[in-house]
C-alpha cells in the first residue's frame, strides 16, 4: 500500500544560531505551561522560565550546545539545549539537558525524539557517561516520554509553601 510521507516525517537537526533565539524564546510559554504548581502563580512560573532560558541560552556555559529540529521546508519544530554538568554521584562531568521543547503543531510527530537522539549522540561524542534532565513533576506526558526513552527518576525535589 502506498503511504504518502508527510513533510514532518523528514526532519533535520542542526546547531542553533542567534537567528533561532526568537523562536526558542517563543517556546517559553509551552515550557511554563507544563508546570502545574498550585503554590506558584502563573506569573512566577513564567518569570522563572524566561529568566532560566535567558541565562542558559544568552550566556551559555562553556561546552554547551543547542540544536534545532526543522522539517524539509525549514520550519522549526523544536529545540534542545545541553551543557556539561558535574554528576553529584560520580564527581565526573556529564551531560545535562536543562531545556527542550517542541511546537504544539509538531507534538507527537517525532521532533522531541529526534532532538533527544541528537543530544544523546552529541553527549556520547563528547565522552560523557550519562545524560540527565529535569522535568516538572506535574508534567505526566513529559515524564512518560522520557521514561520511554530509557530515562529513570533519580531525585525528586519536594516543596512546601510556608507563607
């Protein structure tokens, strides 16, 4: 049977450039929206997300990398940012993904999987033994996605509002 290939079935991953920053920052709303934190206001979460993205992307740590996934027409589908980080258990430098997001339109189309494969290949090429990431505890879809890719939960930060 003939299957028509959608444009989204073909993706490329490339290093991000400064021209990609507006696109990347536009995904702050999606990242902040994944947090369901009853003790935090939406404004607090969004301010955190924008500040965190600015610090990671505008002044990247030495050795950091950001990749963009796009379809064959050049439409950007998502990004992943990774950087070296000390593994608290081994005292060795490992790879860490503080940011990864895809557009709403590309969700479920393989863009996130493609980006994570690219960053895993980068980390292996750099000689890192592990790759870690953070995901909001309330982001069930994200946690399930990472579990399917083989990521296991190592620590869990608990917070209590005492105001």
